[in-house]
């Protein structure tokens, strides 16, 4: 090495140890000793409600039509103030699945809906939100970003008992 500064070996070894240990020094997303309620995931308030698909059909169909653009938003989402999970109880598999209007819309956008579900599974925040309510990604019909910091997830499922 010409014209360079020589670093003594111990300093190099110490720097390498610090770099190697850095990933393990990261703070967990939600501390295990947290006193926050289980409804909070990575500082997002996770709420749930039950609804009938016939009363929410318009919102769900609109959200399914917007799936392509919502995939990108899901991919970029790292923080949300509120995650609302809407259980469409009459659309659950145990009830025969979504009504024809919603089912046909899902089929029309099946590739996008499949990609959306994959992105939700890959997004730690959203995956943990649905998992906390025992919703499987395959039961997610659509998502809608109402405003910055809030997402509504429509699921053809029944809430956990």
C-alpha cells in the first residue's frame, strides 16, 4: 500500500467485531417487556370490526379494483397509525365464501390479489397485524389506504373467539 495509513491490527479487529455484532444489537420491533396492549403492533393501533359483505360490497369492490396501485403502497409501508381489519363474517370459507359480486371481482383481479397477499406476508407490520387477529393472508380480499397512516384490510373470515 503506497501513501496509505497503516492501521494497527487490534484496531482493525475491533472494528470488524463491532460491525459483526451490529445486526444483533438492533432493538426489537416491539419490546418483549412492553406494557403496551397486544392491540399495538410496532406502534400501530390494530382494530377490528365485523361486517356483512352485502353492506360493505361497494367498498370492497372499489378496493379490489385498486389492488394494483395498493400493492406498491403495501410494499413501501413501514409505519401506520391505524390498521383496521374488517371481518366479512358471511364471506368466510365456513359460510361458503364471498358473495358472487365480490368473488367475481377477486377472480377478475386474481393475479393482483395473489401478489397483494404475498406483499402482506412480506411486510412485517401488516403480516403481524393480521396474524394477531388470526387472519390468513389467503383470506384477505383487499386493502384500502384511507389516508396517510391508516389502512383498512378486508378479510373473508370470522374473528378469533
